[in-house]
């Protein structure tokens, strides 16, 4: 399977997805929901199944205007980057230059275009694919978790030599069933300002990811 179409169609045929569809229809009809409806499956569209090299598991789409576009942690260039994305950029700069991420000022970093990551094979998957405007985690427990769990399970069982970046306890719980005999799983703290200094900064997760890819004959990601 080269793309995700067959997987999505199979999940849509299951009873849980019928209930999820009804919820999503009602939510978009009732008020502002992110991302735009045609961007809900952007991660699946930009990173076909057979091109996935790295999986980043996020939790919930950003819930402020203009931010969420269907890729975990990504916002468009014209939108002010959220703190987690700034901290991701700090860790990338720190790893590249051999300096302390904690000492880097926000003004000193270049925010990466995560769409470029997705096109290189970085699957930027949130556990929940939609959210009500201004209401973090408002669409949890509606069925998206079953859908994204199934996507992670399919990658784990049908692909080999992937890298799973699990930032924070939520991602680590979601990735608990990943087959670690087939894949590299890198766990560290979440890049949120609440936790970045407790293990995300200094994790070298991006360098470790690329070193593994190179040992498996794959091109490293240009972070």
C-alpha cells in the first residue's frame, strides 16, 4: 500500500467511525473547529504510508485561529509559532551547534517548515485530529484516538526500521505497543515550556534519529 487511502476507508467502515463522523459533522456545523475540514487528514496526504521514516506523535491540534493545519506541531510561516514549536527549533539549533538549548533565546532560532519534514517522510500525527476553537482537548474521547491508534499499529506491524519520537507521557502511552524489535523508539520530555528543561532540551533526539536512519541505509531528515 503506497498511500493511506485503503486504511482510511477500512476505518471509516467501522462502527466507531460512523459515530465520529456524526460528531464531526455536528461540530463543524455548530461553530469554529480546527483545522479547516479539508486539512483534517493532511498528515496522511503529505506522508504516504510507504514513505514514512519517522513518526512524531502529538496530542491535540492547536486551538487558536490560523494555527492548526492537520500536522502535529506545525503552523504556517505567517502565524506566530507556539512555544512548543520554538523549543523544537531551539533543540535542533543546539544539536547542530553543540550548545545549550536552554540558553538560546527565541529570537535566535529559525522556525523549521514542518511541511518540509512531512514531505521527507516525517509523519506528524496528533492523537486527536480536530479541536473546537479556544477549547484544548475538546474533541478527545470521540473516536479519533481509536483511528490514530490503528494508524500507529499499522506502521508498527507492517513497516520496519522507523523512528518513533515520543515526546511526553501522553505520546509514550500511545506508543507503548510499538514493536521495539523492529523500530527505534526515542522517548523524552515534551517540548512544552512546562517540561522542555526536564529532558527535551539535551535529548539529542533529532541527531539520534538521523544516526539510526543512516545505519539503515536511509537518508537523514533535514531538520
